[in-house]
C-alpha cells in the first residue's frame, strides 16, 4: 500500500507563492503518473496538473503560466510550485499517484489566499 505525505500548504497573500510537496512511501514498485487536484469549499474536486514518469506535464487552464509541477523519481516525490496566487486558488490540494492502474490519494493540504 502506497502512502502519500503532503506538505507546504498555508496562508498567503494574493500575488504570493507556495511550494507543495508530496512524498510517496510504502509499497512502491514503479510509480507512473503523478498529479495534483484541488477542492474548493462547496465545489467538486478538480485536476490542477499532471506529470508522467517521463516528466511530460499538463495543466488546467486556470493555472497555466502560474503553477509548475515537477517530480523527483529517485525520491518518489512530486512538487507543485504555485506563483502569483489568487483568492480563487483557495482550496484543499490533494496529491494523487498511480501505480499499476491503482490510484492513491494524500490527505490534503489546505491553501488559503487572502489579504
């Protein structure tokens, strides 16, 4: 069973930056795609960014040019660098990884963007 530990969330002013991290541990054999999702209060969970094992990336239109997803395969860790944060980025951010077709989720880390 893969366990995911997220960190890096918090309170930031509009225009500020945060870096989220998610480290996988446990029954790791070969992690495939990794992703970040977010869920704002009263809204459905949405995909923010994905990265393949080969480091190809995709982003939601709302974060393109502001967020950068990256990964360290040796450390089984995925990152989300978030710049120029906006109040609408406020949400709980969840890490997601895929191994042999099975998806695993982190517990979520809250991000609040407010003056």
